[in-house]
């Protein structure tokens, strides 16, 4: 009877040990999974922070000459602030960034990472001289010049014949000796050649 009871107790203890070992293994596995999950979450958070946080440049950024992309690498400086910084140039010191709209706290935050170089002043280039050609007077036909230069012959009774209009002008007329085409001749010769007297008349 005692042996039967001992065997029963041993069997019960063995079963309990097996159950305990199984539970312990399961709990250990869950603990390991939980720890791995926590590590993964921490790693993801660290990666996200490293992506969202702007990288601090190794060398100082010159606020008078840096590009927009370089300014955006400064902590707390985005595209809008970078454009304001560029528009407010030149700066004599980092404190001058206040005129670009940066608060004192923001200036204090980026001051260790910025430098103030000499402001580049754009020198206006002289406009190239454009040579404007002088208005040229219309060429006067050689015949007209010759006609103007012809002096009336000595003596009276000479008229000026306009060979284009077939009209002759007497001395004293406005057009006497002044038309582009013409010549002097006697009035008799002009009438014989088919020229008619000007209505303006003359002497």
C-alpha cells in the first residue's frame, strides 16, 4: 500500500515538474520576444530621430555666403527661415539675424554653428556703349546740286526752265534757279520749246 502511494506521489511530482518546465520555457520565450520587440522599437525611434533631426555641419556655415541648402542644415532652420536669412544679407554678426525674423532663442541655438564672413557686394557692370548711327541726310542728286550752283547768265530776259514740270520762272519768282532740274534760257526759247510761264509770275 505504501509503495503504491509512493509511486503515485512520484508520478504526480514528475507531472508537476514537466508542467513547470513547460511553463517556464513558454514564459522565457515570451520574455525574449518582448525584449526583442522593445529593442526593435527603440532602434526604430533612434533611426527616426536621426532622420528628422538636421545634421549639424562639421564646419561653420557662413551666413553671408551659404546657400539655402547649407542653411537648412542648421538646427531649427527650415526652407522659409533660410530664404529669410538670404534676403536679409549682409550680416555683421550672428545677432543681426534678428532682422531676418529669428528669435533670440533661435539665434542662440544656431550661433555655435555659424560664421560671419565678408559680405559680397555686387559691383554693377557698366552697360556697353551702343553706338547710335547719326541720321544721314538724303543724298542730293548731283544734277540738283549742279542746278543750284548754276549762276544766271549776264543780261536780262533770261528765265529758269523746270525741265520736269515744263514750267519756266522769271527772275524774282520763288523758284527762279531753285528747282532740282532746270536750266536758263531766253523766254522766247522757253515758249518755243513748249514751256509755259509759272502762275507765280516774276519780273
